[in-house]
């Protein structure tokens, strides 16, 4: 029987909260555009292309492509050199890979960030496929992306164990039929009880699983 495990990247496999905030919010700050305190949580499931399109609507100068390029200018070097795996992740991935589990990534970050980050951390080759939402043109707050992934894998959504730190992505994956696991990070502390209720299971750290 196949064991299929799909992981978000940011703040699930890696600790990238600081880099994301700098890369995304600096663009808004430089443009003098205000945003709510929880704006990163709203943007996380969208991916950078959809976020850039939203920034245009919010009044950030430039085209969506120019805004996207500006964000990437802040982030590529950080992801290539400084973003690190969260505790227990390396051990858990190697354990599951050795057991024959199929490992995948589904992230809102684009390949120019995700691929170099996983390569720098020495775990890229453990995954059978690394997907960005950009590959589908569908955000992680839309059940269709999980259905599309299941179709590509030749399985049903119920066969997928999906790990994410974002409550919207977790609840959407669960609604799509996946076994959704909430992964705690410091940005979900205040709402962790609600986060757990939205998921099928939860962990505070991958260290619990090794």
C-alpha cells in the first residue's frame, strides 16, 4: 500500500518566517501601503504571483511582474543560503524515505526559492516531486489543487497525508479529503487550538515523529 506524504515548505519544513516578512512586507512598506497585522497569513496560501497581483490592486506601483521580481530580489539569496530546516525535519524525511514512503512538496513559494532551499539543505533528492502553486495556477485555499495533485499521483485525496502550518491550507486540504496535519510554529501559537480543530492531527515539531 502506498504511503503518500506531501509537505508545505515555509514554516513547515523550513523556518522562513523572517525572510518572508522582509521579502513581502518591505514591498508594501516602501510603497507606503498599509496592511492588517495578520496579512502574511492571508497571503501565504496565495503564492507570490497572486500576491503581486493583489499588491497592484492595493496601490503598489508597477506591474505584477515587476512587484514579483522585486520580492524575488529580496528572497532568492536568503533561500539559497540562510533558510534552514526546522528541528526533526531532516531525520523524519530520511526515516520515511528509507521506509519507502513517497515524499512530495506542495508550496506557495516559487521554484526559484523552493528548489535552491531544499538543495542547500541537502534534502531535495528525497522528494519525488516538488510542486509550487505556480505549476497549477491554483492557490492552496482552493480544494481543486489537492484534487489535481491526487490525479497526478494516481490516487485519491484520502490517500494523502498533507502537512502545513497555515490554517487555511490545512482546512482546505481536509475539505478536499486529505488527511491534514497541522504543524505548529510560533506564528500559530495564539490560534493553535482552532488550528488543531481544523485538522485531522497536529504536531508541534517533527521531532515528535522520529
